[in-house]
């Protein structure tokens, strides 16, 4: 019974609770339980709308209200009506709250470094953590349009290129590929979408505008830790929706035989296989979809 899935899950849950100090009355020795500290952390990271805080932490409104009231009594936060909508409340840190937030951040960083340093293979541990965090936070993964020249977009593209280099028979050199210009993936010509799991980029796709009567879907990537969650389907649905907004009548894309999961998804989601439409040396399959 100690090897059955439920027992293993519960063992992991107990270990996680212990490691992060979730049961401590004074989380990280700052005099507050973990729940209150998490509310302060959310505000410190820019989540000021009370309803946004509730949704982010998955807490009911009554509990969040009590926690905010306690933080106000400590002089750590201030709550004011939203100037644009008086029914909504906005929470900000006071100077004392900013100092307390910084103290929590430093202690949390130290705890993380200590935990990783104790493991013989910290990269393997981090990979397992990324997998769990993506799976447990699958419903909170957010899709956002970003500038394809931004650091986060460059990170995603770097991970994408590295994976192609590992999987393609002849490797992958982006200089030989029909790499889209950044300007062609910015509205009104196109767009670049990144999937975020609690602000960690875990996927991307580009919509490349062309001079022809179609646009191309480029650089679809999902991080290994976020696979199996249906994220690629969501990203593709988002890029198709953006194409419709921009009045694009037809989408095209290409892919390689080393990516059979991508080929299968396109075939299942209404894409039609067509003849080659570019001179890129890497693709083996070519698809289009009329919107």
C-alpha cells in the first residue's frame, strides 16, 4: 500500500507542507501564519485588486477580508476604492508593508537556496518542482501578448531552438531557418503570445504577418514541465482568435517529422495538409487552416 498512487501523493503533500513551514504559527519567524504572509506577498508582487488576490490565492472573500483587516491594523497595507469603479477595492503596501515584504522575500530566498544546496542534484529537483507546479497550477496558466523582442520572448525562443537542435536529425541552426522578423509578430501585422504559470514562461507561439493573403503560425513551444495539460491546444486557439481579430482569412504553418505530437495535434484540430509553400530547409509537413 505504501507504493500506491494515493499514498505517494499524500507523502509528497506532507513533505511539502513541512518544508515550506505551512503549519508554523509564525511563518519564517515574522509573527504571522503562512496564509497572511501569502496575501502580503501577492500585494507586494503587484496584485492590488482584492478580487484578483482572492482568485490568485484561491481563498473565499470572508477570509481575505479578515486577513486584509489584520494587515491594515498592523499598518502594513492600505485599502481604497478603485477610482474607475467604486465597487472594487485596491490594496497597496505602506512603507512598513514594503519593508515587511522585503524581509519575507529575503528569508524565502534563503530557505530556497538552503533546500537546493542540500540536494545532490538540484537541477533534477527543480525539474520535478516545475512539473508539479505546472500541473497543480494548470487552471491559473495565463496567456499574454508580449513584444517578441522582450527578454521573456527571447527566453522562450531560446528554449524552442535548443529543443529543435536536440530533436532534429541534423540539428537546428536558426540562421538557416525562415526566422520571422520581430516586426511581423507585432500588431497590427501579427502577435507573439506567451503562456505564464505564476509568472514563469511555459509556452509561446508567434503569429507572423505576411505580404500574401495569409499569416503563418511560428515557434509553437511548450516547456517540458507543462506538457500533457492541453496547453498547446489553448495556445493555438488563442493565436487563431487573434488572427480573426486582425482579419486574417487563412493561416499556414510548417513542422518537422521529429515533432510527431505537433503533427498529430494539427491534424486533429482542423488543419489541412498542403504542398510546400516555402524554402525553409527544416520542415517536412505543411498545413493550412481557413478561418
